[in-house]
C-alpha cells in the first residue's frame, strides 16, 4: 500500500519538498500520491508516486465525474508534471537560491483556524467563561476555501462536518458581536453573553468532529 521509504526519501529530496503541480514548498504537509490509484492496480513503484501539496492532492483525488467542474487531472498529465518539475529541480537549482515565503494553502489554513476556534470554545467550558465575551472566532480561511473552490472538491461527509462547524462558529460569533455592541452590562448583555457561552460549549464536539475528519483526509496522524 505504500512506497519504499528509501525511494520516497530520494523523491522528496529531488523535488525539494515542493508540490509537483503548483511548486509550493510544503514541508511535512505533503502527500506522495499514487499517480495510478492502487484501486486500479497502480503499483507501489516509485515511478507511480507524485509529491503533492494538500490542495493539489484534494483536486486530484476528489474530482467528481458526476458533477464535473473544471478539468480533471489525468494520470498522463500528472506524470508530465512530475517529470517537468524534477527536471527543473535538477537542472536549474539556482531557482532555490532565494527561497520564497511558504504559502499556507486553504486546507492547511482551515485546519489551523479550526484549532484556534476549538481552543476558544474549550475556554468557554471553564467557570471563568464569562471572560469569553468579546473574544471573536475566525472564519477567514473557511471563506477562502469557499472562494478558491477547494471546499466543493472535498468528500461530502467532510464538507458537511466542516460546514456544521462553521455554522455554529458563526452563531457564537454573532452573539459575541452582540455582546460588543450592547456594552458590558445590563440584561440584554447577560442574555447575549450566556447565549455566546452556551453556543461555544456546544461547538466543542462539532469542531472536534470536523477537525478529526479533516486530519484523516489530509492523513495527519494524531496531534502534532
Ligand atoms: Zn500543489
């Protein structure tokens, strides 16, 4: 089911741990994907491996022929991307002399954003939860994943869990905005704050569910 480690090491070094399709530097957030999937008798020969970033991996894996959007990556095209990139890495190493900033892709961004929101939500379980009034949640990476067309590529179960998490995050954030606009006292404030805390508490399991589904999709094991 997996490629030989020593061959993977060589391949990752040869591509400078940059995605063969978009050329982004990935660090450990990288997949060595099967060009021809194992379900279709793709082998574990290193010739059948292509290093990809999470986003390109999602695009390659999750193309839905029932709802065709854009143009599907073919196996042949993937081979060409790999060949082309490895040739550039080998013959033009000067391009790595000035190392560009590592760009965080929308899926990685969403993973970090969900973790932040989870930490805020977990603080609301404490007895000091009333201090949470005024702490906003983050939704920027979700919006980015929607606008960059990544969310629509994800498997239905994962997309549903992520959407549920961001719905409850959105509700908690609305109560938070209410707290801020009402000001720090009075019964209306107490109402909004209690609602915010209750929503945050109920969001912990939902956000955790989305996080673990996203991690298993990205093949991140355990917690780093
Ligand atoms: Zn990529």
